[in-house]
C-alpha cells in the first residue's frame, strides 16, 4: 500500500503538463513533474504504481517515494523544485584569518634544509605556530588551490 497518495487538482495537472510540453524547464524539474503526473490518482490521472513509473521513466522507486512525500507534505511547487542545501559552516576547516596566515607562511622563507614548502611542512608549521589546532596536508592543498597559490 502506498503511504503518500498523489491527487492533483485540475489546475496542478495542467501546470505540470505545461511545464513538460514547454521544453524550457530544467531536467531536474521535468522528472518529478512526470512522476507526479503518472502517480496522480485523481479523476484524470492514471494512478500508476511505483514499479510502473520506475520502469517507464527510468527512475528508482525511492526517488518516486520522495517526490510523492514532498508533494503530500509540502505541495506541488516544493515537489518539483530542487531543495536548497543547508549551510554547513563546519565544513570549512580554515577561516579567512587562518588562510591568510597560511598564504603568508607559503610566501615566506622555507625551513632550514628544504628547497621549498611541502604540504606536510606547511601543515606542521601552522600547528607549531598555533594558527590551527590540527590541519591536514589536504586542507592546506585545498586552501592554496582556492587562492591560486603554489608552495615554493
């Protein structure tokens, strides 16, 4: 038994058909629109099963279930629109000040006995100087790549 039943209004069905027939919408809007039209169990809808929709539109059953759920819980517009990704402040390992110290360190003199800075040397020096509690060479690499800097 389906947990989320799709019942499109005449207006909703018409707007989805317009969206598909216009040929101007992005693909990430067209797929959910097609899913909703096939899943519609209203007067005009075919009321296909998830398996039938999956085979016809070449999408997975979990995708169909998510579209159904978003339609029932949040409405038509949310079901066909891409959801914004939440902000992830913890994803950035270095803040602006730390990046500035890293770039300054990279541009400065190399350690005794080395021709140029390596990612490992930069990471160790950042920790040694107290600019970061822990930093990996990959974080150093990403920060320098982002700023178009090169060690040495």
